[in-house]
């Protein structure tokens, strides 16, 4: 297992993400299988274990804590996060932190993050005096390294990164998501400040694990023995300044595949990089509507979330309709879905991409209702 470093702490390059444990028939965490998967990763050299307050409705921290008690504490690196949507005061931060210590059965966290920071939540960080509390907890030995996970624009990332002496940051990076949110520009900015990056969603929430046939053929022409997920992970491992790559493993096969990948990790060759670039091109060729998300079309007089509809519809084209339809039904309510479009044409008249938005919205509605 390859190791890297975060401000003096040696860590495995592969990190075990504890947000997708296997479930039992009642919908809770299957403890026996989850503990076995954690053991398998540990035995192969994985030392970084990432959880958070809301994962599995609060049970992820407890299950990881149960497992942690079977190991020497100093042999495991534990990361968890402050839920900024819940911590509305400095005292609430302290109360949640104490609760997390109890659930995980530990006096300290190796890595502690402000969770899912965006512009609004960073205002919460400032309002509840969180940065001063981080300093206090670090001085007391209750936090070894402090960081944040991030979901917003590069400009917001720059502001957050410059606001505190962070030990690390956690970004969504994969070969399809090079430019969204902080993107690879964010990785470079962090590098310039000596801040290592932990990568989340390296397989894009599983989307890149089951590619269409034409993408699979590109990969198989070079390494038929590598899974599609392995290609995605190896690409991220080749990005400079990446210290840990998190994988949310949900079954034993995923654990085994990831362990095989990280047993022999080397930067991708030029030929392998070209294969990944071609895979990304083939994925993008499946885009259904050339929407860039510029939002010139908004607000819609009828209330349609036009960029939101197109984004999920495109995800269906790129990665498969089953998961995309679930996301559509989860995110789009009856006031913002494609069905609400009245074909007024206002959006089309201002679209820089000259998209026939009413026609595309009609097709998106048919897709969502089929």
C-alpha cells in the first residue's frame, strides 16, 4: 500500500470512506459485513478511515467506533466532520464534537473537517467562531490536523483556503470533474500553499465504475485486467499534491478491487493518460443538451429549474438513466420540473448556446415520465 504525507502524518494513499457500508434487510448497516470489510482494508495497509456525523443517519461513526476498539488506536487514522448545517453556535460545535468522541470512542481525531463548505456555510464557520475553536482543540491534542471538504466555485475555494492555516482540504476530483467546483485549479492553489489534497468522489459516486461499451473498449485495449473504477482511481493518484483518495466501498468486491489497484500504483503513462482523455471525450459525446449552466435563462417565469433539469438529464445520457432518474425525482419538485414549462421562449431568446430550450424541456419531461 503506497503511503503519502499530510503535514508530518504518514497515511495510506487509499482511504476507506464510511458513507456506503452494506445494509441489512431492515435498511441499517450490516455490521458483520462492514467490520469484515474494514478488517480486510486494514490488513492490506489502509490506515485512513473517513466518516461524518450524518452518514448512515448517524450510525457510521458508531460502527467505525466499534471497529476502532479492536485496533491499536495509534495504528488508525480517523477523520470525521462538523455538520455546519447543525452547528449553529460555538457551544453546539463543542457539544457535537463531544458526541462524536463518544460515538467513535476516541479522545482525539487525527483529521477533523468543516463539512461540505460553501459560501453560506463558511459564513457559519465564522459566525460560530469555529476557526478559533479548531485552534483550541488542536492545542489540546484533540485534533491533530484540521481541514475542510468543499462544494462551491473556485473563487469561494480561494477565499476559504486563504482564511486559515489549514492542514489539508478535501475536493471532488475525477477525470470527468476536472473543472467543476474547485477543480484542478484548486489542487494547484492548495499545492502553492503547501496544503495537501484529499480527494472525494474519484469514481464520481460510482458513475465511472460501469462505463458504456465504447469507453470500456478504450480501457481494455491497454489493460483489460483493470476495472473501470481502477482506471478512475489511478488517474486521480497521478495528480500531483493528492495525499489520500477516498473510496466509499459498499461490498467486499469493491474492497478487493481497490486493494488490488493500490497494491501497485504508479503514475499513468502518456498512453494511459491518452486513454483516459479519450474515455472522457466519449462520455461527453453522450451529452443530450449543450447546456453550460451559465443561468442566463433564469429565473424562468414558470418556475422551471432549467439548468438543474438539463444537468440531470445529461447525467442520464453520460452515465445511465436509472440513477439519473432517481436524482431527478429527488431534486425536482412539481414546481421546478420540466413538466412546468409553458414554452414561452424567454429562455431560448437569451441562451448563449442558442439551445431550443422549450423543445429540449419537452424531451426532458418525456424522459422523466416514461
